[in-house]
């Protein structure tokens, strides 16, 4: 399953956007209002939960400085990635697209598609306001 957020413009250069997203503490500012838990576990890992949903632990898996950051599930229950693609528009504006990729059976995919779409849409929208 692949879900892509709308492209969002951030009024910062791509280095600033990359550094913001590289610091997992900053994800708390991007989370939806219905977040019931957010905790940084270490420099590259955080756990969060949305009301009515199980906790999810995300760990930084890959970084390409100023261009891409890939987070993945830290636990083996669900295998997925959340990737931020960062593209410079001008010296003071950057475009960010979030991609969610995961391998799920048809029933699981049907159950999580809408909440995941809403979740990455909210992350993307909140990033554009940073």
C-alpha cells in the first residue's frame, strides 16, 4: 500500500526543513490533535498513539542530507516506512511530500487506509505551518 500526502510548501530552506524533521522531538508539533501519547525514546526513535489506535514506534532508518528522511516501524508487527522527500523551491521555500509504504493483507489495508491517509495529511499540513 502506498499513500502520498499532498505536496506542501514550507517557508524555510531545505537544510532547515531537513534538520527540523531529523529531530524526532519536533514530530510532537506535527501530530494531530487526537494524539494520546508522544514520547521520544532516543535520538532517532519516538512512540506515539492516536486515540483509539495502538501505539506506533517509529525509528529513523535512512537520511540523505537535505533531501530525504526515512522512518520505519521499530517493531516487527507491521512493516512500513514513512518517507519525507524534501525539494528546494527557492532559497527560502521548500516543498515536502510524505510517502507511506507498507505491506499489509487486504483486510488490514482496508482498515488502516483512511486513518493513515488522514494522519499523513495532518503531518503534512502541520509541517507547512512550522
